[in-house]
C-alpha cells in the first residue's frame, strides 16, 4: 500500500461525508481542487464531483426550457 493511500475506513469516512448534501458538495470541491496530498483521493473527488454536477446541469437546463416555454403553454390554454 502506498504511504498516502487511505485505508478502507478512510474511504468509508469520505464516502459517508459526501452523502451530507451541502457539506459533501463543498468537500468534493476542496478535495478535487487539491485539498489533499493523495492523488487517489483527488481523482476520486473529481469523478464524484462530475457525477453530482452533470445531473444538476441537466435538471437546470430542463427547468429553464420549461420556464421559457410556460408562456407559450399558458397562452395556448388560455390560462391567465
């Protein structure tokens, strides 16, 4: 095992911390941007951050498209 690689309990703790909604997102940003010396943790944090960021972006785009089209839907259904 490499000297900077976390143990199984270390990985478990990191995964558990990232399950906390706001705290986990902030920790992933910190770890992905170099808040750790371990390259394995940094790579894992970048992957997890992308896995969280992609659905947020897709949902935001869908919401904006729906909001922009609401005016068209409202006028076609005669909703005031």
